[in-house]
C-alpha cells in the first residue's frame, strides 16, 4: 500500500513540477531539489486532492496561514509559540530541523516529498477508520 | 522618503517584492485544473471584474505574479492558498496596480506596483509604503512643485 501511495505521489509531483518521477525521492525538498515555487504548491494541493480523492483543508499540508498570525512571527522569524503551533498543526513537517534557523522565508525549503507521503498516508488511514 | 507614483504624497518604502511567472507554467496550471479550483485563488471582485479572462494565461499570470510580489514585499513568506484570495489586485492604469489586503498588510501602508512582460513570461513588482506625517507630506509636495 505504501509503495502504491508513493508511486502515485511521484507521478503527481512529477506532473506538477515538470520533473522526472525518479527525481521525486522521499528526502527531496520541494523547493531546493525540485524547484517548486508558490504556484506549484497550489498545483500540488489540487492534484493530490484529485489523485487521492481527498479534501486538503487550508494550512493542513503547507502551513501558510500560521505565518500570517502576528503572534507567531517576529522580525521575519517564527517565534517559539509559532514553532509549537506549526508542530501541532502540521506534524508531518520536520519542525526540529527548521527551528535551528526559523526564518519565515526559509520555511518552504523544509517541505519535502516525505512530508507529503506521511500526510497522505495519515489521511487515507483516517478515512479507512471512519 | 519618496513621493508615491500614484498619489504624489510622501511615502516611505518598507518592502519591495518582485515575481515572474512563465506563460507556459500558467497555461499548464490552467489546463490541469477546473475553473472552480482556479477561482479559489482570486477575490470575488477579481472574479467578477475579470470574468473568463481570468483563465487566459497572460491575465492569470499577471494577477498571480502581482499577489506573489505583494507577499514578498510584505514579509517574504508563502501565505497558502487562502492568502491569495485575500489580496485584492486593482489595476488602475496600463501596467500599474494597487494591492490591498487588510489581513496581510501592516497598518497605515499602501502597496502599489507595476506589471512587466515578455513574450514568454509576465512579471510584477510591488512596493509597500508607509504613510508619513503631514509635515513630511508637505515637504515632498513642495519638492515636487519645485521640480515641475
């Protein structure tokens, strides 16, 4: 099952980002390794919803909305409270690694293929349970 | 402190953002998704004003780049899908626009920008200004009058 999900994610990301499916490795960063830009994040969300027949609520996969909250960002850096909020709302993201230098502008670098895989697996498992 | 290109009043720039989007990328995006999904990126007013033009690559790319340039001018982070639909782009002259977002814009600021384009891509630049005091506005007005 996990292999099937990963293959589908590879195909989805390759289509959105215009890369070869083999380049979509679990550890790959969407921005640094696969060249994703903001339009690609929206494209990825829409394509994942279609491919897995799920609805991805705002901020559940890519935590954009948290960063618009003044309590969580100070002088271009995510605050301790902000990091805790991201960890709680987006447990699929490696917040510990990001927290070493929590610059808001660098957060997207930590969006990885692995993060999407974990999210989709979790979502599909929850739907099976329900 | 510089005069705003729109109003001529004294404004202090506090952020600059630039974004470009290739027309090929815009076309690929528009082809992959339904109009219902694409509309989620825009405000109701933009949807009403642009109508079907919203789905043409050059128009779509212009509005998208303008919103992204605004994000960069306002702080540089990706604000997620809801962020895009909370920024209003208001073109007011050929190649120029105002960007308005009560949610993402610091208080007492104005965002203005311009579009630039090539046959392959479209770009937008946004400058976020902080309004200055009346006396400073007056000084700039006097300087502009002298220059005229």
